C-alpha cells in the first residue's frame, strides 16, 4: 500500500454499476482510492452481484489492497407491505453466503426494526456490522437510539431531503456526524457529492465545498452513487474526491477534536488507553499509532479521537482487516498473531516500514492488550523507536 494512501484519513465508498463493473474500471477505481465497494441490491441480479464481489476481491488481492464490501439492502423500500424480517431475509442470506463486510439497511424508521434484524441475524448464526441509512424523518428523530444499537450510519441525503425538506439537511448532517463521532461509530456521507461528474469530467465549486465540509464535520467516509454507477467518469470521480479530501485534511483540527472527544470519553480501560495513545502521539510527534487488534475495537477506539497520525491496525483476521476499511484514519495490516511483547514491538516496526509511514529512528505509539490479542482487553500504551 502506497504511503500517500495511508496518510489519507477519510475513506471513499464507491457504488458499482454498469459504468464500473468491468475488470479494467474496477482496477482503476481501486488504484485511484476506492476503499469500500457498495452494491445496491435494489438493482441487478444476485448472480451479477456475486460475480462483482468475486472480481473486486481478486483484484484487491492482486493489488495488495484491503477493500471492504458493503451490500445495500433495500428491505422495506422494495417490499413496503412486508414485515421487517421478511423484507430483508433473502438479502441477508445472500450477504452471509458472500461473507460481505457491511450491510446497509434502507428505509429503517426505528431502533426496534434494527433490533429485529439483529435477532434475525442471530437466528442465522451470522455476525456482520449493520450500517443504518438515515433517510426517513422518523429515523432522524430516533437517530440516537439507532446509533446505540447500530454499528454505524449513513447520512442518505437524497431521501432525507424529501422527508424533512432540503434546507434542513445540512444541519441534520452535522448533527448525525457529531453523534456518530461521539460514539466512535463510522458514519458515511452520501448522495450527490459529485453529481455533475455523471456527465462532466470536473465538479462544480459547490460540490468541492460540500465534500470539504463533510470532511471537516468529521465524516468517516464519502460516498459516490450515480457518479460511479452510470456516470461517464467513474475513475475521475474517485480521483477528484480523493484530491479534495486530502487537501481539506491539511486543515483538519486534530488537536481540537482530541479535546472535544475527550469530553465524551467512556469509563472503560480500552477507551482510556486509546485516548492516551492519541495524546502521547501528539506530544512526542509520533509517525503512526499502531493498534494490535483481534476484533477491530482497539482501532475503532483510537479513530474516535481523530489523531493526526495514521492508525495502523495489525490483525490476524482478514475479516477484521476488511471491516476496518470504512473507519476514519485506519489502515489494516494482516499479520500472524504475535506470541509475546518483544514480537509486538518488532512487528510494529516492520509493518510501518513496509507501509512507508516510518523509517529507522522514528517514534511510534503502540497500543495493545495484555494478554495479547484478546478482544476488549486493550490496556497497554508504549512509545517505541523504530
């Protein structure tokens, strides 16, 4: 993975469709900066989507990238007269068969509906992060309860604008991003971010400002929809989004975000350890924060505090590696489980050198749990010199 990609904090989600589902275009989009591939199951056949998943995973392996796969399940949008379980069941079964990394739930109105889908997944013996699309007025009103039970949210501005009126969407976006940030849960900002690039090779100034504002608000990821499904310039859209995000991040208020997030810190050892790692990294000028994580929680906790440094998540799980692809500032490395602390230190140094984010003599901040790689046991912070 090239060092310039690792130094970008905000992630890019791209919806795949007729304009982008060929091997050539997908490879170009991956190289341009696509972190997560989204498939909207409201369109196309399941067989077509299965082929696209297989293709992007093969390309990702060949290119040495960690690409997440997000399935957007229409649910009640497609089957409005069904119960929640019946509306989502077929697509959840497909998601399990494909071992996807995230599921986005459409037209959710209440936290109880999310809980019902959780119960259905439990009955299916399937665990997967749920990203709830906030696109209904009722969901916006219950957004705090939904965030408590979901693994993340998507600010789906198109349908939301119809529901609550367009002038209310900007403040709703800011409130939703802030609420997700406070809980340390990923938030995706979506819909018409580069709409003019469906037909034009360049965006409008307003679109560039829209992306910049979402970055400064604290979004984890930016999403392309029609731009990459039916547009004439899917690769250029990814490149443009990445350029705007990278430029905007030069003005990102990392120190302020750390102070603000600290006010919402949790009385938990793992949260305190993550916050301490970010504070120490800022003070000593570390090149990276290396988080050893079995289930991904350690990296999520560090991301919550929005450090300047890239967060390098070292994990033995390919599933965890892919599921961190949507998380702000986190770049995962797949490595065998370390057998002792000395191996942790050596492994951290080798990973950051391999990724091009540090070299001999640079400082790192390491965070891990003792006993090693036990989910939820993060209790160690160390300054380490490569």
